[in-house]
């Protein structure tokens, strides 16, 4: 997971993948040798590898990448609808909340439309949360959303990865063990090789 809202050669960043997370699928049937080659490519780029199944990957990125893109687009539209005064007053929260709305629309459409099923679930959750907040505004309260959102952000800030060091691709149960470790926040920084002979 790495990128920028800029495009073209001028957006080139040799450190783009430094410590970025790179999912390598652990779906049933994935060949250990192929998995190792792809994982090594990610490591050679400076990334860490997160082992995950395809369905879990799609659900996760819908929540932390694709939904934020849609919310940024919606925020940009609502802000711009406020006209020159609103845009003239816009500062950090609007800038940061809409940053990815400046991404190339074709790229955003490809990401979001290509993951429509998982994105629909995440979007429904967000809409439910916003609708509940809208109803609480009748009582002049945003407490539930703001407090839960603050706690969720702290959870993100305190999340720590751990290194997966005890799984060897190709050994019995390796896919399931990697997937379980990835699910718990584990990353691969070095590939453990099977013992010779």
C-alpha cells in the first residue's frame, strides 16, 4: 500500500515503497516457490510483506483505501458547494480530508469499481454511522461519532506490526500459518528458507 495523489514522471519517488506494506496472497493453491519470488520482489523494493487471503485483502483495502477515496471525493464536493467563502476558509482538515480527491479519476475508478462488493459493505457501514450521527444532530450532539472516531484513530496510531519469523514457505500449513499471522498484524521482513536436504 503505497502511492501519491500526483501522477507522471515528476511524481517519481525512489523511497515510495520504503516500509510500505505489500500483500502477497496466501490463497489455497498458491505455490511456495512463486510466493517466495513475489515476496522477495516486494522486500527488494524496501517493502514489508503482509500475507493475506484475497477476500480478506479486498475487505481490508475497501475500508482503509477505497472508502477513504470516496469520502474524500464527497467531502470535496460538499466543500466546493459552499462556494468561494467556504473554499477561502478551508484549512488543514479540509486539505487533509480531500488530499486523495486530487488523484487521477481513472485510477480511483479502477480501484473502487474493481472492488465494488467489498466497498459496498464498507460504504454501507459508513453511511449507517453518518445517518446515526445525522439523527443525533437533532439533539445537537456528535458525541457518539466523535468519541468513537477519536478512539479508532488512537487504535490506528498505536497499532504495531510484528515480524513473522517462524513460518517457512513450503512446509506443511505454511499458507494458513502466514495468513493467520498476517491477520494479527504480522509482516515478513525476511523469508525463512526451508532446511536443505
